[in-house]
């Protein structure tokens, strides 16, 4: 889709491309009737597609609305462009910058007070997500954004449920443990069990949060920037390094509580 293009019965106008999520592209759009700026996630429609990721994501966001800080949804549906291409579109609140953007602006170092402020909110968000029987599976600084208004600028929102799944059925039965799985999520922050190929559960979201917080405190993680000629080789090097670096080494010179948190997360059982 292009800048200036009008979509969804000409109700919205595309202003610019903002980036990409797990599935689809993100655009800044203007609601023509009100002049409000919103965000639109756009996924190209695939013929005979069984699972439309955008509709699944919108369902999960709808489920979490009013329970924790997720963006409000304004529209979910399809758009057929003049050239006959079909897209799935989700229009939602325009939030502020991601924690990754803010981190870069702060020269890749947050002070302890900022990290604790973020930590409390990230754990609160994931707690509610888990209470709704959902695991996120792609915890990273890019998927946590601050609010876009003066009143919400200190609130951390959780976004991008494109890789999320339910870990419990409606009658409360936990998913079965499996191994031999491919890595889902972002290798830099993924849990050790995810690298090994184990089915993800709540413990993996928590361990990812631990990795994100240490990244914010230290500015880098030991397994960042490792070489690899292929994605598989790079992932194998990250896995090896992640398994070799002890929690003590990882949390060196940081407050004791971060070491406790990492040991706690890595000691949790699958269920």
C-alpha cells in the first residue's frame, strides 16, 4: 500500500509506513471524518488461507481490552484495492514510541529506576495475558510501546499478538509438552527451552522479560552479534552461548533481584 492511498471505503488515508510486525505491515493512517491519526496493520490475503493471523490477533486484543494496556481496535476487516489485490486490515489506536526506540534515544542505557518502572509494567501486562490463557511468544522491546498522549506517556502497552497462542483450553486443560519445535519469536530474547525446541508456555514469556530487562540495564546481551553464515548457524551459536553463560555471569554487577528473577524463571516447570 502507498502513501496517500485511501482505504476502507475512503474512510482512512494512508500517511506513511511505520514498520512491520510478526505478520503484515504497519501504517500511520488518518481517519478522514475526524482527522484523528491511527495505526493500521495490513496483511496480504492468501487464497484458501485457513488461519488469518490478523483476525486471530484482533480476537486476542479484544479479549484483553479493558483488562490491561492494549491498543483499542477501531476496525477489523478486508480491503480490496483497485488492482484487485485483497488485504486484511486492523485499525487501532496510534501509540507512542517503542521501548526499543526510547532505548536507542537514551544511547542504549536506561537507569535502574527506569528499568524497574518498565519491569513492573511488563510483568503486570504478561500476568493478565496469562490469566486470559494466552502466551505472547514474542516478548521484545519493540513489542512494548508507551502511550501516545500526555496522560498515557508513562504507561507501557503490550502489542503484536501475531505469534500468540492459547496454552489452556476453555475447560482449563494445559497444552501438552512437545519437543522438536522450531524457534518461534526473537532469538535474542528467547528462552533457553525455546532454543532447545521445547513447546513454549508461560515460563518462556517470563524468561524473555528477564532477558529484555538485562538488555536495558547492560546495553547488550552476551550472545548479541554472534556470527553465522545462515540463520540456522546464527541461532545455533546463540543457543550455545546462552546455555554456557551462567545466570551469575549474566547478572554480574546488577542488583541481586535480577539474578533471583532469572533463576526463578528458568526453574519453572512446563505447566
